[in-house]
C-alpha cells in the first residue's frame, strides 16, 4: 500500500499531466465548453447540491471561508472550494472545515479519468485543463458526500472561469481591484466586466464593491439578469467599535461580533458573508452561528503566526490592495522592532506597485522565488532586487534563489525581538510553511481521520 505522500504524488502527477505545452493562455484555459462537456459526462455533479459562488479581487478566500464556517456552525454539512492551495491540493476540497483525504480524492479522480480522456479525444478545444480537472473533482466530491451547501471561490476572473458553470443560488462579488491585469484588463472597470459574469438569471447577488463606476456596472448586470442585489452600505452595512463589529442586514442587526481573521478589511468581508448566508432561500441562520462562525473562521497563510522569538508571520499578499492591507496589520504589531521581509512574487504581478509599501515598513529585504507550481513560475529575485535598488538605494537587500535557504539563513541570524514577515505569492508562503508544518505530516493526518 502506498504511503500518503506517495499517493499524493501520484495524484499530483496525474493533474500536472493535463498542463499542455502552453502553460496558460486565455484562449486555451478560459473555455467553458470543455468544462460543460466534462461535467455532462460525469452526470452533472454540480447540480446535486446548493451553492454560493464567490468572486472579486481581494477577500474571496476569507469571505468564502467565513460563509462556509457560519453554515457549518448552523448545522449544515458544507463543502468549500478555494484556490490556489497553500501546501497541498487537498485544501481545495474542504469538507466541514477539513481537507479531504488523498485516498478519497484519488478514488474520485479514477472515476473521472475516462471522461477526461473522452473530452480530450472529442472536444475541438482539447483536453480539460489542470484547473478544470480540480474544479470537477471538487464537484464530484461534494456530490458524493451529499453536502448541504457548497461554497465555491472563483479561480480567475468570473465570466469564463471553470467554476462559472455553477447554478449558484447566491453570487457574491467582493471588492474589485487591479489583479491579473495581463488577462482581465488594465482598469477596475474592465476587470469587473469579467468578474460580474458570475451573476446569473434571477439570482440573489451580494456585493461589497465600493467604487461608484464599479457599482454601476454591477447594478446594470443585475438589471439585465433580473437578479436581486444587496449592496454594501445600501442594503447591508458594518460598523466597528474596538474589537467588536455590528453587522446590519435587511430587518436584522447582529451586535457583539468578533472576527478571528486579522485586518480592518475583514469586517467588510464578514458583512458580505453574513449577507450571503442570510439571503439563502428558506434557510434560517441562528444568531449563535453568525457569532461562532466569524469567531472561528481562519485561513492559514494569511497573517498567520507560526513562531515567536523571533515572531514569524506568513502572509500571502500578492496584489497592491492586499499588500496595503497587510502593511497596516504588520504596523500594529511593531514598535521599534526590525522587520526582515522575505518576499517572492508570481510572474506577472505588479512589483512596482507592491514593493514601495513593503519596503517602507521593512528594515531589510530578502528576495527569493518559489519552485515552479503547476501553471505558475516565480519572478527572478535579481529583478526584484534591482527594482528595490531603484526605489531605495540604502535598503539592505539579500538575494537567494532558494526560498528554504533564504528562510533558514534569516532564522539563524535574526534577533529574538525581530519580526520576520514572509509575503508576496501564496506559493512562496506555502512552500515555506512546510518548515513548520511538513506536507508529509499533513497528508498522514488526513488519512488517519
């Protein structure tokens, strides 16, 4: 019998084999025809559970996790799909807050394989993509497990994302900012035109967008689809008072809420999550489930403390909005401590916008890169170091092409009062999280459940 790690590596090999000679192209990867054909061959598993579809630029993962945790606290059996994963694929396939075991995923993938092969042989668009296979695997898992609700995060954009075959009851659109501009467009208005594509006929829509031009585009899409819209600061709202928040939705106000996830922006994500679960048809969410769900919901790799003395924070923040939010959180944790920042970015990210606020907070920069992950590669750390030298020639900079080497070197020389901030790509954060939470141990624990 294969070890949990060997079994995981075998499944990973199968998934990676779906990546063609061109790793990513909008024309190749963003096609719903293949996804619809594949799911049809699998008896349309995505029609066998109730679902909430979560899109936007920042906060999708947090909001999705909050929604799922609230529903779980309300007594429902809940599936959660987010992407990308931090350390293991299993994280994309959550059942009541825990990743599914690799053995369960491998069995389902074996059932899917003939359908994947048929699509490859018959579709004019070729084989299902790496991401499409993982989304289909999620849908199959949730159907087989007979979850009451599935919370599905959009992977990229919205309109042509593989998840957009979902007949969701509720579509959630978090705030929209600049990310994936090479694919979606150079302005928030261009980006929202794609992201609002998850809004479907006569759906309930919950939106946390704040820019007037973006709100107008969301309202237009809802009108076109005869969808009912709940809009932040019009139909629902949030107010903060110290460590507690108050969330108001139509006809109800929830007071005394504490949110486990760090950052002032999480209050808005929480309000969107509460509005989403409250708008489900013929579902009553107890007050206690709202309180307990938001007090418990957490995401690894997002302002996650993994050790003290020195304090080490893992924080995947890979676009300008997320970096600004992360900087505000880290500032609150510092007085006069030295902040050593280990940073690596995925290719295509806006380094010129990301680096200045990071460098302003940091005493020292260590640039590195993650190992290639599926479709994505990291930016050469020498390029980041050169850009940093232009921004602040006096900033102490170290370059290390190995992320784990960069981490161990910093840990060896850091003072116990320093703060080590690991940020940038989630892929970098996941790779270095292995130092404290080895993948082999995580996989073994899942199989022992």
